[in-house]
């Protein structure tokens, strides 16, 4: 093997709290598959191959990021890649580590993900209140985390420094027996057909978090998702299988907030009247920013069921993220992609006279993905005919 100067990988971060938040979101499994590349570090965990959690630590999260690949990476053609595509293109070392040990290491100095509001984005939590010597923000200013990986088979070294105190933890890396591990990470992922999406919603994570929390009181075993572009309920989550009765949360449409300029609304009684009411055009629940339903057959609604215990494992990501993208493909695989805001940075905009504005840069936004395999042979899965529904 051709030697390289220095370790294969070395990175320094002054935001240990951000690393902790992202890895804690997928902490439902004890071990994680780690993939290092020039783009960042990819952590993947799964539960019986029916649920998968993906956290990508972009290189922008680190103040220093050095990657010396053993083999040459494919040349960059200069084209822009989407965040998900970047996660699927890797050529660096892959190994397994104890994720629970890594998370515990990151909180050696008392780091915690507790906050005044469980549903508030991390950027709001970190920026609230005045900065003083005893505030969380001030305590984190002098904390750094160095991650290094010397060569294949060596441990993953974590060095934490705070106020002159340095702690180093070496986490053992493992080579799994699974033969598929030698393939690319994308081959091991739960397959999700991005070109065959039948349902897509983008909304604030708070609404999804509150709905799941409300449904959790019935101790259910199955969670069903239903969506329709033309008939109520347009978007609903229902649970069943527990010792209590079935429960449903519907995300409805505020018909009184119709806009005359909105093509989904028109006045069918008096063209001069400001009173609007919805037509048979496609409508969207009020809480959603994006709502797309493309059922596999005409005049049908999308319906899929999943194990509730698996969905519940994404609750922590719902609590710390600001937005969520909910997607379901033709095979019923559910994708929950959470956008986690880690802070704002001030930039100067020349187009507005040099005024400063707060923006979210790539290094201040991270994504955590969850994928779920649907329940099979579940009555009503796939699609439902709306012919017998009454408006």
C-alpha cells in the first residue's frame, strides 16, 4: 500500500455542540457505519434493515479539514451537486464504530442537548438571551474537538480541549463481516426512488413533532400516512394497534384564508365578491410550504403504513430541526429529511447598499435523513379509491 504523509483524515471543530446534536439525532443504534471523504463524514445507522438514519457532517462544520485519500478520488467535473448526491459519492475509508461511545465522548465536559424549548431550532436556542460568562454560548467558546484517523485499522481519535484541559479518546474501529460493506455506501442504503415520488410535503418540524407526540399517548404499534390532492382529509396521520382506540391527526385547510389571486380559489357565486371558496383544484394544508400528491392511479389517495416504534425514533430530530421534508416513493419507502439550523452568519450585501443581513450558509445548515420500509400485506397500503367518499 502506498504510504501517505500524515494521517488519512484530521479535522478540527470549534462547535462540538453541533456535532453532538447531529449525531444524537441518529443515536437509536449502538454502532454506526462511518465514511470519510473530501466532502465530509457520513454516519449511517440502521434497525433491522427496515429503518435507516443518515447524518452528514459537512466539511464546512470544521475550521480545519484535511483528507489524504489512499486511492485517487474521481475527478471533479465542476458541476454543482445536491446535498443528497454528495452523500452518495465517496471514495475514502469505511469502518464501524460505537456511536454510543462517540456521543458520550462529545459530552465529556458536560455537553448536553437540553434547551429551554425542545421544538425550537438550534439557531434560536443558541442565540437566545444575553451572552455572559455563565451562559451556554460563552462556555462553548473555548471548546474544540479534533478528530483524526491515521490509517486503516487504527482507532478514531477524538481530542477535546476546554479551558486548558485536554482529553483524548481512541474509539476502536471495526471491519464488518457483511460482504456488501465492500460496495459503495449507496448500495447499502434502503433504496429510495427519487424519480417515482407519489407524495411530498415540506413543513415546519414543530407541526410533525406535535402530531407524533399527541398520537404517542395511545401507545400505538402502526402509523398510517394518508394524502390526497383533491379531497379531505388532504394530509393525515393515524395510529392503531395499541390498547386504546385509534387516533388521527389531520392537517386541514383554512378555507377562510383563501386569496383571490390564488388559482386554487375562485368565487363561483359573484365575481365581484371578495368571498372566496375552494374549488376542485389541488389544495394544500395550511401548515405546509410544499404539498404534492401524485398517486399511482387516478382518483385515489396515497396511503402507507409503518411501524410506529420506528417513526418514534426520529422524534429527537423532529425536536431540534426547523423544517422537514416528508416524501414517499411508489414502493412505499418513507423518507424524512430534517433541516437543522446550527446558527446564522452575517454577510454584507452590496445590492442593498452594503447593509448587513443574517443568512444561513452551508456550514450553518445540516441535514439528517431517515428512511423507513413500509409494512407489507397491510390492508389499504398503496392507494385508496375516493369514489365512495362524500365531501
